[in-house]
C-alpha cells in the first residue's frame, strides 16, 4: 500500500506563507495497491492529484470514497481534471442524507447558479454508489473496504482498507465521546495506519483556551487520537484535518507534543508518502 496526502487541511483552503510546509488544501488522500487506485475525499487536494494522474497515465480508473458531503470534502471534485476526459472511469461511494441521495448531493454543488459547469458535462464514466455504515466493499484482487458511521453533524463514514494482512483507516471527520468509542476501537484494532481528525487541541475543544467550547462541532483532538490508537493497539497515528487557522510553526509544536505522548505519530503534510 502506498498512501499519499494531497490535502490535509480542514474547513477551508488556506494558501499562504504560513502553511507552505504542511499545506493548505482540504482533504484528499490516495491509496495505491499495485495498479488499483483508491481516493479518500475530494477536497481541493484532489486537483493536484488529478493533474498528476493526467500527466502519468493514459487512462485513469479509480474508486473514490467520500466521508461526507460538507464543502471541504467535495469542493475539489468539480476541478478534478481526469473526470472531464472520455475513457476514464470512476466509482464514487458515499452516504445518502435525508431526502437526498448521494448522487444528487454531489451534483448539486455544480448546478446553477453555484457553478458554470454541470456534472453531466464530465466526459468520464462516473458511477455513484450509495453505501452505509457496516458494509464491506470488495474491490478487485482481494482489496476490501469496510465502513463505520462517524460522530459528525449530518453523519459521516469512516473507511478501513484491508489487503493481504495490511490495513489503513481513514477517520475523518469525527468527534470523540467522553470515553473511548468501543465500536471505533474495534474498527481500527491493530491497523497499520490511522489517519485521524485532530482538528482541535483538548484546550480548544473544551474552551479552556479563552474561546468558546467546540463541543458538538464534530471534530476531535490529537490527544484523543492517541488514546484511541493506544486502546486499539494500532500502529501509526497520522494527525489530519488540521485547523484552518493553524500555522506551520503551530503544527510543528503540536506534532512534537504528540510524539512525546506516542512516538509513532506524525502530522500529515501535503506530499507525504507512507508505504505499508
């Protein structure tokens, strides 16, 4: 498994001199298994991924897994260049919402008056597949993707990819509970990589930093990520969905604190590659 981070920021893109190292694009992670390509979320990071795919491949085929349809996780999809090229093929997975099916949720951000190009104008073959929590998706050649419902306003899906004894979990977006979530603990148990929503610090979440509490906002903290990974006996923790206001300098400090608590931790940066 080859994991590449194309967008690691939460809420909104933040280009600028203070985010050059960790990056300012919103969530997108690719996972390559031999010649198979899986993509998790389509924030603005998917734009650079798309450009790379067009540069490297004559034909692009991929499975795209959407955690949920909040803007920061789908806002790059209309700019995903391979989707406009005939002969490319994509299967896009996601959850229905009340009175709206998943395909329409993806289409609606591209309707007038919000966007000049309609999804139907994308020339690639695109299939939308509705999935829910607790399902197991079989991709070709023994690749399995499992789902779990996440604690996030409006709902969210977590994903666990398994292949030949190796595994990776994509846990974004999600708010922790007052104690370890046993369902989530079981879901990530003994996995090789946990990509975890660490948008807040504990003090920010609890409101002890001088600002209002963030309880109920649907995001977690790096401290809670460490608790969870330790409880689940998982291996590597990757802090993800960095707060939009966080500078590179602040990210370095958080990463150092986290490593002090759990040595096998990194804070995701755009361009990071992890091989399992």
